[in-house]
């Protein structure tokens, strides 16, 4: 018993919080990377997350291609779509007020979601947990479904891996330099427009990866993206988009906070992240890890 | 010299005359419209047009993109519906309750949101409006998924029966004109000039000694209150208030109307609202989802058509000849 709550329920909600936190972290990480370089808030991030899940579902139901290949193919496909969108349309908006980028990607999100809703209906499609990760294991103090453990571990690896790529590799140093001063970096002979395309594709692919991971847990539905993206925006406001690690940590923290609220005061679990955002705005307007004002 | 002056003078006066004629023709059209169109459709159009005009006060004249205006629109619809149905208030007081409620919400959300700028401002307003959505979903007085149904329209000032759609239409038209007149007054006042200076260069406005925060908050509350006016009459027109009006899709819709009509033009949102509402009515009977069209229009507008319909007209040769402001 913890604070009058059975340990089982407490740990169960903690686990759900960590799962949600994994998705928040993956999505806010992608948003932060895209915003860092492109100065565009990618409203279509939720739609790209949904696309990832749908690609996995389509691969399975029409081609019999299972979870593991989908985990690679779906992010690649969505990344490619992202690259095409960046090359053909988004690119034209860089010289304008960043708000136009937000409005454009909002329209993009509406179009993608509307199309999938038209084709597959608003209700969710089930996606079976891969056989290798089915079942659960008894940890002694709680029952852990293996797939959920996998999601938490894998998303942590992806987050830290992305952070390492950006902080420790040559490509990452180009990215960081281009964030600071694109014109200077271009004058050193680095192809900045290509970096921009790559960054948007990478962000979209991360969202799609989160979507594939989410498919067996939540149902695959056209609306899954718009439900999560607003919460992720709040996460990003709390964390501040100045730091990649900040986005990751805030994602997990707020996921857990949401899970724990479900234990102690379920009525507020929908809004707890927004409340935290409001408090952070009052105390530290730049966000927990933010540098800009 | 005198000759050029003589030529100049009438050409300077002419635009005012032309603009007055256009304004009078527009008003006459709105007064006569119920003879040709279905009144409920027209009333819906006017509600959304006022909503978009109020929203444009913030986006077009202060440069703040709020992604949460549905909270004020839908919130006011709930407040008015509740006041009229449960408290038995007459319609004019019911609408005032809606306006006051929306202004109050605007003060809270605005106070938090103006602490950040630009893109963060948009995300914060979106998140806080979503929080209000969840509040409406769970609160007692909103009746959850059902919404507040069969709201009586009542009698205006105790003797004008609003259940007759002609009466209701002219009431809505009156409110619309008053609302737009208030907005016109705001943007042509010294206060409005300061708002525009904030839009153009916030840092400079600060260095000139204006407390930009207070001005932003004031503009936000005014926009919210006027949005509440639109939401209040909407609740009376349709006689219900539901979750649709507080959803983020509604916030997106009003942005689209403003963008399509012309950001920063007084009457642009009227045209934008007209197009969007017509489109929705047209597609309402078909299977095809409106969101696909809405999304595509959004993308096209942002990529190719950022001035909007009225903005493009103002900027065209004819528009300049008629002496309309040349705006970006």
C-alpha cells in the first residue's frame, strides 16, 4: 500500500504513465529537432505518428508483412513522404513568419487525417502484438506485459541514440551548427537545404516509429494523432524546445505525472499536463530546459 | 501647381464616396438577404463572420495567432444557453452572460499565453483551450456529450418574439453590425495603432515605453469578449450548445476563415466565413469529409494566397484605384 492505494494499482498506472511518456518523449523529440533547424512547429507530427501505425497495419493486412519489418519500413516510408513534402512545399515557407509553417502543417494534418478517415472509417483497427513479445512476466511485485516493457526500453534506446547522434557525431555537429547559423555553415560548403530535408524526414520518421510502437497498444485509428499532438505541444511548452535532452526528460516526466494522477485523482488525469504547463508558465515562462524567452 | 491640386482633390475624395457606396450596398444586401436565402443559413454565416472578425482583431491587428478561440466561442455558447434555459434570463442578458464569461476565460488564458511569444503563444492557447474542452466534457452544467439542448430564444426586450426567424435574423444582423462597429472603432483608435505597432515590431514598441504585455492582454480579452458575443448568439440561433463549439477543430476553422478572407482586413473574415459555411453546407449531405477540403484549402492559402480574398482585392489595381488601404 502506498498512500492508501494498493501497490498493484499504483505500479500499473506507473507503467501506463511510462508507456505514454515514451510516446510523448519520442514525439516531442522529433518536434524539437524539426523546430531547432526549420523553425517550423510541425502540426502534422500527430498525423505522421498515425501514418506510421497505419503503414504497419496496412503492411500486415494486405501484404502479410509483420511487426519487425514494419518497424523499419514504416518510418522509412513516412520519412520519404516527409522529405517530399519538405522539398515541394514546406521549403517555400522558411522566409516567412514561422506561424505560416504551423498553419501549413495544420492543413496537412487535417488532409491526411481526413483522407484516412474517409478510407478506413473513424473506428480503430486492432493490431496484434508480435508473437515474440506476447504474454507477460511476473516480476514478483507486479505483472509486466512483455510488449510494454519492450516499448519503454526501445523508446529509451531510440531517444538516447538520437541524442547521441546529434551531440556526438559529425552529422549532428553540422545540424547543430546549421541551427545556430545556417548562412555561415552553407558558406563552408555544407549543403544546408539537404540538411533541412533530412531533418524533416528524420522528425517524421521518429513520429512514425512511435506510431508503429503504439499500434499494438492503442488501436490503429485515423484520430490517434490529433488526440496526442496537443498534449505533446504542452509537453514541448513545459520542456522548452532549446534542448533535445530536455524534450526527452520532460516527455517521460509528464507521462508519469499523468499516470500517477490517474491513481490519486482520476477526474483530473486528462488535464494534469495542461495544468502543469500553466504552472510552469507562471513560474518559469521559458520552460524547464528552455533557453529562449 | 493649382491645376495639379485641382486634379488631386477630387481623386482623393472619390475613394471615400466609392467606399461609402460599397458599404451601403453591402448593408442593403444583408438587410434584403432573407428574401433570397434560408435565414438559419444566413444567421450561421453572420455568427461565424463575427467570430472570425473578432479573431482577426488579434491575429490581423495585434499579430497574435491564437489556436484556442473555440474556448471563447463554445464557452460563451454554453454560458448563454445555461443562463437562458436554467436561469430564465431574457436573450439580451443571456448574451451578456456569455460575453462576460468569454472575457473572463480570455483574461485567464491570455494572462498565461502572453508570457510566451510567437509559435509558443499558439501552442499554449491550443493547450489551454483543450483543457477547457475537457472541463466542458466533465462539468455538470454542460450536460456532457449531449450538450445543452432546446435552448429557448425568448423575447428580445420582452416584446420581440425571437422564435420567428425573421425577427431573429434582424436581431443577429444588428448584433453583427454592432460587433463589427466596435472592432472598427478599436482598430482606428490610438489603442489600435499601438496594437499594430506591436504587430510590426514588438521590441520597438517596448522601447517606446508601451507596456506591451498589458496591451496584448487587453486585445486578447476584447477579442475573446467579441468572440463570446458571436458564440452567445450562435447558441440562440441553433438553440443548443455542444462540445463541437469548444473543440480544437473549431479553432482551426476560424483561422481558416480569417486566412481565406484576408488577415488584417476588417471585412475579409466575413467573406472567408461565407465561403467556409457555404462549403460545409454543400458537403454536409455528401459522404465526403469536409476536413480534407478544409486541409487542402489551408495548404493552398498558406502557399499561394496569403493575402486572402479581400487582401488580394485591396492589392489589385482596381482595389488601389478605389483607394483601399494597401496592406501586406
